[in-house]
């Protein structure tokens, strides 16, 4: 399977409650440029990146579906993620773009981009 296929499969398994494929896809020394709940950016280690997903436990419902991938000639995998978050009547349904640099089948570097509504949502919930 391709890196893009492995990524899609790992996200699907995580949405079904099995995060082991997704956790295993990230190299132990990975760094990730991503968003904090307040909508600002930071650079995460693998540990802090995975800890960041803990905020989802505060929600009634959340999903991350890979809806599209493209792979550059150099092997970078760009993934469009349809992300859904719900707590009570407060819903955030948005597209996030993630870029993954793979080495030997593992993500070693990555970055994501979220719309402004991402930080606004978590701030409104008091979780930013």
C-alpha cells in the first residue's frame, strides 16, 4: 500500500476507536507544525501531538475523515480531512489540510492548516 493509503486507513481505524495504526504511522522523533485550540500555531513533538487529541474527549461527537489525498513526485502526502466536532448544539464541520513527509513509511514531519472557525469553536466552548 502507498503512504497515502496507509494514512487513509489509519484515520478510518482511529474514527472506529482503534488509534494504533495512526499512532504507529508517526515516527518517534516526528515534529508537527499545527494549531493549538486557541487557533494559534505551534510545533509539536509526537507526544504532544497525540496528547492534543485528548481534547476530543470533551465532545459528544468527533470525526476525521480523509476525503482526498495527493502525493507529490517527491513523496509528500497532502490529505484533505473533513473534521466534525459537536458538543451539545455547538457544531464545527470543516476541512483541514494536512501535509505529511514520509521516510521509510513513517511520518517524520508534518503540518496542518485550519480555518479561523477552528480556534473560534474551542474558545466558545471554553477549552482553548
